[in-house]
C-alpha cells in the first residue's frame, strides 16, 4: 500500500525534528496502519458499502478477489464488509490478506463482518463475539500491511422468538452493552466499529434511542422490504418511497437527541427489493440526504446476490 509519501523517509524526518520519541512512535503507528488515501476518501465522500457473505467460498474462485475489486470500482463502492469465521484457517487468512491488499490499492476500506444472534446476553455468547474481535486484532498484528480497517457487527437478537414484536425492545440494553464491549477491544487496536440495525430499534423512546446511538460510532440501517420488483409500482414511485422513508427514519432516530456524541448512520438497501434498479435507488439516498449531518452514505446487500444473478 502507498503510505504518506515514503513512510521511511517521513519517519526519519520526524525523528530528527522531534526532541522526544513520543511523536515518532505515534506517527510510525499511524503510518504503518493507514494509507492517506483512506483518510482522504473517508473525509471527502459518503460511504458506499457492500456486504460479502460466505467469503471463503466467494474468494475460492479463480481471480475472485480481482473480480470483487473490479465490481467495487464499477459500482462506486468504497467500503466492503467481508464475513470472517471465528477460527480462520491459514488458507482463509491468505485469501483475506490478498483481498485487503487489492481493495486498499483502490482506496476501498475493508471491515471484518462478524455475526451473532445471542451476543446481547452477557456470558459465553458475548465472550464468543469478543473472542472473534480479538481474532481480527491478531490478524492485523500478523498482517500489518494488509489489515482490516474496522469491525462490522451483524448482531441480531431480534431474530430470537422471545424478542419478536414491534415494541419488544427488552434486549436493547444488552445489545448496547455488547457494542460498547466490542469498542473496548477494537478501538485501542485501531479498528473502527460499525453495527447493522433494523428500523424496529428506531421506534424506541428517547432514552432507548440515546442508548443505541451513543453505544457505537456508526450504525447501518437495513431499510428493507419497501418495494419488490413485481409490485406494479413505477420507478418514480419506488424512488419517492426510498427518499421519503430514508428521511423519515433519520428523523425518527435523532428526534429530540440534539447534537451530542451520537452515531452517524448509513442506510442499506437490498437487491431482492429492486433488482436492476438498485443502483438508481442508492443514488437517490445520497441526493435526498446529503445535507443531513447524521447521514453517512449507503450500503448495498449484497455481492452474493450479484454473483447469483450473474450465474
């Protein structure tokens, strides 16, 4: 990866000009971990994310990493969420390192996608998730030039029968605790934390929404099932629904919370709802919400759907 110019010469200059060692040590950590292009992209452009599930299978195909890189560049993707098993085999780690190297070359961030339905519960389930995060930290330590940029959490306690129902948010305190626990492991190791949520979580009262939005710095709202390819709606109707629904959910999330230290939000759409119209709907999200200070961009679910359709 290309760092801040020639990293070695920069570090030599810093050391010569600094009276102490603290500056040179801090700068060496930053320079070794992050390409300047990733910082610039994050500051200047909205997030355009993509999920990649079953990554060992996806990446096993010939030149699969290169094909994914090409897809990202053609679709304006600047962030990829790659599923990682809890105990990666050596061959899988090699695949991941190769993929990260390629995507970083194209200024695309890579987050390790970790899943659970039970990590809201303290004890063995949460510890299993935290151990998974520690595995990502270890991976980065062993692959300092091809490291993950962040952790992407797919924690879904609402999938369990006892948590179903629109107003049933009894699991939310545990979910927020899980997010905070992950941050405590990930952030000191230079990993950002991003978490998927459903619109159900935005229907809580002010204290519940504050709990959620202060637990993690980034949230990705799964804004699914607004439309379907065969529902008879025109493109204009689908586009209007995406615009109004995204604005409604953003308003619902932050209403009454002020401008405190709250999570930014990415809004996700999925292929089954729009088919070939998906890129057009994603573009509308940016157009409709660009001026909203809480809006961070969009994400599409998923690369696997694209691969399935292509075959």
